[in-house]
C-alpha cells in the first residue's frame, strides 16, 4: 500500500470535534467564508488536517439559492404529481426544476435525481431554517466548487493545510428510518476510502470495501450541529488522508450500477 | 420540549472519540465483555454518557456465529440463485438461511431482508476478518440483546452509567457508492432522535425530522476503527440523550412504509 499513492484512504487517530458557535446570520450575497473566520478561530481554530463540515443551508443562502414559492408557476407535470402526492403544486414545480429525473413518486413522497446526480427527497428543496412562509432553499449549484472556495478562504487559518471542507445535507434513505447527513460537496480530501485489494489481519482480501468516509464525517457533523440549534459549521480533528481528490463524484452511484434506480 | 420526556433525542457537545487498542483475539465462547475490560480501561476508561461502538464481527465470533461453508448443502433455490448471480452455491445457501426474504437478486448482488428486519447484502454473511478459507461469520441472532449484555458488563467501568452500547456493521446503500457503518444493535440510549413537531430558529416546523443518530455514531466508529487495523471497539464521549430506549427497532423501516422494497 505504501507505493499506492493514488489510492484514496482516510485514516483516523483519536477524533475531537465540535460545532462552531457565534455564526452571524447568513443572507443572500453574504461572504460565508469571511463571516466564519472569527467564529472558526474563537471556537478552537483550525490546524492542518482539520475538516470543516458546513450545512448546505448556509451555503445555499449565501449563494442566493433562496426563492419564494409564489414565483413558481406549476406546469402540467407538477400539477398532476402534486394532486397524486397531496403536495403543494408550486413546491412540486420547484422540485421538478431542480431535478433531471423522477425516481419515485408515491405514498406522498417525491424522490428525484438532481442535476448533480444526487438521489433524494424533493431534490433537496427545503422549507426549514429559511424563514418560514413561502421561502425555500435549493441545493447549491456546484457544491464541490462551494467547498473548494471555502477551503481556499480558510486555508490560512489552518497554516496552509491540508484542510478538508465538506458541504452536508440531511438525506433519508431506503430500508432505514431516520435521516443521516451525507456529503454533497467535498474539497481538499478524498470522498471515499478504497480498501479493495487490501487484506484483513488474517490475510483475507477485503471484497467490495469502499467506505463513504466523507458521508461518515458529515454524519458526525450532524451529531455536533443538531437540527434546532442553528449551528451551521463543525470542525473534525484527528483525520489524515492520502490519494486522489475528485470532489463528491466518487460518492455518486451511476444509475447503470444502481439496482434500486431501475 | 421540556415536558416531553418520552421524546428520544441525542444531543452532542464537543465529541472526543477513539478506537480501543490492545484487544486480545476473540474466539467462539470468548467472554467479550470481560476481554474488553482492560483495553477499555487503559485506552481512556469509560465515564457516564459514553457510547461504546462494537463491530458485530467480534460479537458474532464470541457468540459462536462462525461457520464453515463446507457445512452448507445448497438447496435448489441457492443453486439457481448462485448460477444466476455467479456466486458460490454454499455461500448463497448460508445467505438464504439467514434471510426471511430476497429483496433483489441481480447484477451479481444478493440483497436480503434478515430475520432481524435488516436489509443488506448477503444477510450480513461475511468472509473477511474471520480467518479466510471457508469460514464465514453471520450476524448475531439478537444484536440488541448482545449490546445490552455488554452494557451490563461495562456499566461499572462507567460509574454506573448512563452508558450506550452500539453493535455496528458496514452496509452498502442504494444511490451512493461507499459503504457506511450503521447500528444493528442498540442498548442504553435511543436509536433515533425525533424532532417532529419542533421548530427551527425561525419558527418553521421541522417536517419529517427524525435522525438516525445511532447510525451516525456507528459511522464515527467506522472512521475510528478502520477496515484493516483489527480494532473492534471505539468509545464516543460527549453525547447526552433522553427519551425512550427501544433497541434498534426504531431504525428499521417497516416494509409497508418502504417504497424501495416493493
């Protein structure tokens, strides 16, 4: 493995981690990276090999991905789906505009594949933590790019890095109750750990062992940030990594490899 | 929320966490709880509100859930499925005996629903970390019971608790590449956090906000324990919780609520 510098692997020693308090309100056009500098510094600072997890909600807000449902005129597909699902037509219209494909529409649930290739409820369009009323947030257009821009801004705080930045969202999942956070944007680190072809301590080859480490780190971020406390950032310390950095793409299963999307 | 003592919620302050080193080899009949006492103590001890994550593999071994494929005589269903999938007939027989239903069998992948109600590849039957050759491990018969027995054994180390114990396994998932750890056994803490009916900081009700916190903690365990280091336990410190404890059952989506199992 020593010679395999391209193999993406995230390793951990003891991990310490915390939510970042004191973030000011983020609105459309806010310089999120700049706004977070002081809170990041005063909550424990950043060091090389830290990972910052950022909820997509503040990224979406800063990037102006906040819209009013009153601006969506539902088309025929949205009207039909809304009636079938018992949902608001303008909301369904917003969801469809953020999607490239409907994966499931039944039992009141609309699962779509977004332009990014994410499969999730309502294309990630969400009404919570955005002021109530008719306001919605949509996912960032380019979460990997958003993560990379924040990483560039925060690198000086981490003595030049390495520094990982993950943009997270809360996704439901088939088979299990309870949503978990996953990484929709990844910068500065590999998204997956790839152990294929390696061997366990007894010498047995580990089959099919790719681990969604960025999703696992995002899930730790959810534990730290919670759902009702308005804490949009967390810092995870104790990881190291090597190998290719390819954004969040390695986490996206391609439809032709996905037996649950057919 | 103060009056709602039944509502399950897991909260976090800063989290510190580490893998437990120095575990002796676990074999069939080992007293896993007893074997782990010294390693747990010397790696940082336990305190009230700690959560210990245990990979199911050592639980399966200690409980004698290790078998040889040579003891499985493939029946007609296993032979047919094995041919269709390009898998070993004895392995498919073992998987079927651990399942109550085949969810998907295609593209070389066998997804089943286990007797516990878990949906996963190969009923959790696994050949890694078990000595190679024809040996397999099957999931513990009652992971919640296993977790509770370990919790009882370890409570004195944690000054009487509260103490959470999670039994984890590594599961693939639809839509996303990379497996993540989830909690197949839960004791001493709620498996889900239920925010339904609560409000975000702007007063908007959080819809459908149940979070699979035990799975997120198990995922942190995966980061700490890795796949090739033979570290079967991790300790997570910094959580608190309240509300009903019902084992891992709240994490299992019932088939009639699951649009991807029909």
